[in-house]
């Protein structure tokens, strides 16, 4: 009787362990999916903050092309980490799920390239360099926030959705205040938050 009574509990534990294993194998590594972007935002937008300061006075005289190059390079590296994380998590999946993962990964590259090209189109019409940097930064973060929200729907992940909403809100508030504040808020709140989220989720795994 005791063995029969314990058997359902053992089966339930086995099912839960297999579910946990599947989640670890088929969801992106949180360090690559979250913390890598956090480091990119901290470095890239940190450069913008040093250039603009909070009152328009540069803390470090970083030329605008250099600040943009640092930001875009950081975002590209983070995008590569995201693509690798998606490839690792979806490498053993076939069919429609694999196709959705590939499309989602490509959407990051397409979104960032299009955002940069659209922002570059308006550079000649803007005289203020601070507004030019804000345009590049805000459009990049707009794409990022929306893609994280889309990732939340794709992976059924509250972490993706929550970070996407957080990034979108911080980006909007920062864009309304000004270039220096936008860079500081995104670097600290989005960058630091994404790093902490990735580390916490990795520890839970």
C-alpha cells in the first residue's frame, strides 16, 4: 500500500524534473539573452552620458561619431550573443518552432539596421548634435523594447515581456527629458536591470 501511495508522487516529481530540463534546454541562456544586452546598454549609453552630461556639458569630450560607434558596436555584439543563445536553445527543435526562432533572431538584425538607416535619414535636417544622438539611441531602444515584448509572446516568458515593457517605459521617459538623462536612465536602469535579471534567472536555473 505504501509503495502504491508513493508512486503518484514519484511520477509527479519525475514529470516536474523533465519539465525543468526541457525549459533549460529549449529556452535561451539568460546571461546571453539579458545580461549581454545589459552590458551593451551600460557601455554604449554610458558613452553617450559622458558625452552629454545632464546639463549639456560633456563630462568626457567624446566625439559624436565615436559615441555612436561604441553604442552600435555594443548592440551588435549583444545581438550576436542573442542569436547564439537562440541557436543553442533551438538547435534540437524542428518544424514550426525552429522557424519561429530563426525569424525572431533575424528580426533583431532587420530592426536595428532599419532603425539606424531611418535615423541617419534625418541627420542632415537636425542641427543639434545632442538631438541626433538621442534620435539614434531612442529608435534603437524602441526596437529593442518591442522585440523583447514579442519574445515574451514567442517563448511564453514573463522575463522577456517584463524587460520589454521596462525598456520601453524608460526609453520614453528619457527621450522626453533629454539626451543626457536618456543615456543615464537607459545605462543604469535598463543596463543594470538586464544584467541583474540575467544573473538572477541563471542562478535559478
